[in-house]
């Protein structure tokens, strides 16, 4: 009889005990079933500037692939024409030919020839200074062009981190009114969603920095080609000026 009462008591206690609360799967892993749009929404409003930054980075990368070429600095046809005019001592013809050319080498030589025509008594040092200043301007413009990718690469992770901080603060504020048993799960879910912004910022920033490094190397190679070509032609112009000024 005692054993029967003991077993009956244990059965009633087990029936009266509250069932263990099994947290739903989506509370533990709130990002598991989210689509791309859901991930963007989970990252918060900071995903909007990150989206614009990614579009700008993509547009710049495509633009640099088509514009940062050797043809923007010089070309075989241009150098052949320049050498032909210089070999014939025809600076006037060279100046007319360079007038409608858009290459960086043509721009430097055009400024040098314009200066020599305005200042026929200019010494070689002054002509070299004109060539160097114009070359430095064009080289700086090339370097400045690719720094926009650097700016995106630096700012994107910072935007993502800011979005994560805002998301965590929002999570702490929302769990303050919830039951104690649910706070840990809500905090974990809120933090995991807030980290989407950091992940997106890192993806955009790393991609932008990778292509910035690539295009920076390409720019330096183009500047080297530019300096060699411009220096050789300016020296030839100086020799022509010196020979034409020498008494006969």
C-alpha cells in the first residue's frame, strides 16, 4: 500500500511539474531562414549607405579598368609622330599635331612648346620646371583618382561597426521588459542580426581595398612610363632649342 501511494505521489508530481520550455529554432538562430532581403533588413538602416558604397565601388572598379590604361598616357603612334617631327626639327608642326591629342605625354609637350613660344629666351631650367610641374599635376591626378576606392574601403567597415553598435543598443533596450528566461535568447538573436551590418561593411571594405591596391600598382606603372617618355622628349626639345640658338 505504501509503495502504491509513493508511486502515485511521484506520478502526480511529475504531472504537476512545468514542462521544460524548448526554445524555438528560429530564436536560437534567427538568421538561418532569412533571405537576402531579410539579411539586409536585419542589418538595419545602415545597410542603405553600405549598399550605395558597394554600388559606387563597383562603378569605380569598372571605370578604372577601362580608363587606367597605357593608351591614356602614350601610344606607339603618338611617340612615332613626335619622334618624326623632332627628327625634322619641326616644332611648329609638332605643336599643331599635339593640339588635339588627349594623352598625358601630349599634354606635357604641348605646355612645354607653348611656354617656349611665349618665352623664346627661356633657359633650359625654366623649360624643365614647366615640364616637371605639368607632369606632377598629371601624376597627382592619376593618384587622386584611385583614392576614392581607398575612402570606400576605410569608411565601409566603420559604417558596419556603427550599425552593429546601434543594433546591440536596440537589443538591450527591447529585452529590458521581457521575462528573465527569454532575455538571453533575445540578446543572442539581436546581436547576431546586428553583426550582419559589420559583415556587410567588411565585405565592401575588403573588396574596395583589394582593388585599390591593384589599381595603385597600375597607376605607379603608368607614371613610370609617363616619366620616361616625357623626359626623353623634353630633352630632345631642349637640344633643338639649343642648336637653333647657336650661332651659325
